[in-house]
C-alpha cells in the first residue's frame, strides 16, 4: 500500500509525518480530534511530525509505504522522509499514554535520521 504525504514538493531530509488513520463513527477518533489534535499541531511533537488525517477506507494518496494495512482506528503511523513507515501506535490509549509514546517514536526516528 502506498500513500503520499508530500504533495509533489520535495521532502527535506528531516521531514517526518504522523498519519492518523481514522473513520466516521469512531468514538476514539472523535475524542482525539477534539482533545488532542488542536494541541498536537502546536506541540514539539507536532512541529517535528505534523499530523496527516487519512480515512481507513478512503482513497489513499501515493508515495508512502506501509508495513501493513491498518484495521483499527485510530492508528498513528510515523512516516520517514523517504515515505517508509517507521513505527505505529494502534488505537488511542488516552492522553497519558499517547504523548510519551509518540514523543519516544519521534525521538528515536530523529536519532536514526541524524546518523
């Protein structure tokens, strides 16, 4: 499966994206979008890996390679500058778990990119 998040513009070497796979009717997606998404875009994590919303059963953009098709919503997938999946978090376990997990995913990816 291939998704593109870079819209034709050349991605910079440090570019990361966090895909949120969601679907209509998903209670946890609504909670995340209401409580976390507005904060995320302004956070250190959001600046390092901007959030991109993708529908579970919708048409997917081109250019990003996932290890497997998500089947649970929400699923958060960290994508590297080459378009490859780095890591994912399946489900939304609540704010107390989300922030440290996503922060660690991004820090690990950034350390790998700086080598």
